[in-house]
């Protein structure tokens, strides 16, 4: 993806609406000349100057702070002008219009951060972390995004790449002596390097997968027959009376969604209509919608009443992604001596709250969310896919060496692993992917 060095861009960098302060940001070769025209003075580098902002006729638009960041020591690596004015949208629009008159154009979504990436100020994982930090829905997610923004994730990936390169160099050098019989396994140092790489890979994957859950959250569907307490459980988990609860079976006719944060994890809890055969047209539609939600769920709570027979059939299509489910028996306050053969089943009382803490822990566990001592990296699904693919290549490389199965292909497997890891930081990334990533950013960032 090329960058037009002759282009200067401008955008409002603060959120829409009125506020005490609003910021207009300009980046590109014309930024410093725009600064002179707007402020009627030369601005010192990296110093906030309180000054007037003037239109084409020399009339005052507003007074505020102006800061210049000359290249290359700026966010984008280009000359940057930042105008901090009163946060009236009309004033900010005038400042943007004045910048356009002086040679700038309106920035596209994420274009400032895109320029920072293309000018090697940050790598792709850090660039994505900018958007993730802005959109974090919990303090844990914000902390994970900050770690990635500061480069912790990228440094771990780069360390794995370095270890891969060392292994490739050793193997390829040894293969240069093809006339000699090579016993790779006799070199204990080689096995130790593979073990070290595998251990590091496992650590990085664990921290990245924790971060992905923090970013994307989970969709939890409560499914069961009518009147087993699904709505009561929803209310207990959310801490409010979100759903109507009655003794009448079939009260819930539609899908009800609530959003909570469970120990830092954004959780969408969906209460569904009871699954049963019904001749009621409205209830039939509710059941159809309930089954549709099951196909999109990350976790399903299969709910029954303690002490009562259950033949709940989810009827999820075979091609549905791997569905994780928890078996939950409710109303144990009415059956305190209830026992079941399923040791993994959870016994709860939505009415009294008994067993709810254990249910929360089970939800996190089945979702693969295990807090790592070092803290999570904010990771996206593409990062996880790249890490998983590189792990497969590393395992295949070691298998070939171990079984002497075309060991010359082991170096190629390591090269492919390296290529997958480099997509995380953007050293090897298609232009189409870059366009997709930065298009999801807000304008002005």
C-alpha cells in the first residue's frame, strides 16, 4: 500500500457533539504552512501556544492552543498541527474548512494511524491496538490493548521470529552437506531450541486468546424447556429484572438480550423461548428464533429443573461451529438432596443465588478464558489464526526431523511459520487486509 507523500489530511480528532474542548488534527507536508496561516505566527516545535485561529479574511474563528510536531518525531512520522479549540462543532468545522482551503483534504477513517504504520512509527498489531483501546468495554480490555499498543505483543512475536530464523539457519546449513549422513536428533541443542520456541509460543497464544475474549466477548444462550427458570437465571446474572418471570409456562415469547461484563469479559446473555412442541403461532415463532440463536452462540446453558426428567434436544445443525455447552440444573432450593450422574453438571438456584458463582467460573473456563500471570495481549481473530497456523508449521517441522521424513522440508515449514507470524506485525500483509483494518477506525485516528 503506497502513501502519497504530497497529501495533507485534516479531521476532527474528538468525538461528535459539543464539549469543553475539541481538537482538529492536520498531518502532511502542508501542516506547518497551514499552522502559519491559521495562527498568523511561527509556532515553536512541540510547545503549546495560546493563540487566535483566523479565517481567510483574517477574522477570528476562536482562541485556543496550537501545537506543531515536526517530522519525523510525530505520531504519523509527518509534520502535524494540532488545534485545540472550544468544542462547538461549528467552530471545529470552520477550522477544518480553513485547513482544506489551505491545501489539506478530509482524512479517511483511520488514516492518521495508517500513516503511522506505513511510516514505520508503529507496527500493525500496535495500530490495531489503538482502535481496540478506544473501543474497550472493560478496564481489563483497556489494559490488554495498552500492552499491545506499547509493543509487548509485537516484541513477543518478534522474539519467536528470531528463534525461528536461528533454527532455519542451522537446519539449512546442515543440509548443505547433503553427502553426509545427518542426525539432527543427536544435537541436543537443536531439541532444546525447539522446546524453548514451543514454550514461548504457548505463552503468547494463551495471552492472545485471553485478549481475544476480552475484545470480542461471548454470546451466551440460555436454552431449555418452558418454566425451568431461564428468565430467572438471566435476571440473576444481570442483577436486574430484565425478563418477566411468572409461573405460567411460555411467558417468554421472543429473544431477550442483556449485556454485562463478567470479570472483564463482555458477555451478551440471551434468554430464549422454551423449547417444546406448541400449536401457538406466536410461541412457534419464538421457538424458531431461539433455535436460530443457538447456531450463533459461543456457549449454551442447557437448563433443566433438578429432580425432573429432561429430554432437551437442541437440534443444532451439524455444520454449526463447535458448540460449547454447560448442563445446568435449576431450583435446587426445592430439591436440596438432588444428585445427578453428570459430574460436570452445575447445580444452581436462580431464586436464592446458590451455585451462581460456580456457574460464572464455569462460563469463563469453557470459553477458554484463563487469566495469565503476565496479563493479556489485545488480540483479534486474525492474530489467533496466524498463531495457530504457525504452531502447526513448527510441530510439522519437528516431526520431519524426528522421523527423518524429508528433513529438508523442515526448513520450509519454519519459513511458513515465520511468514504467518509476520502477518501479525504487518511485515507481511496484503494491501486488501490493510484497507479492511483501517476502514474500521474512527475518522480522526
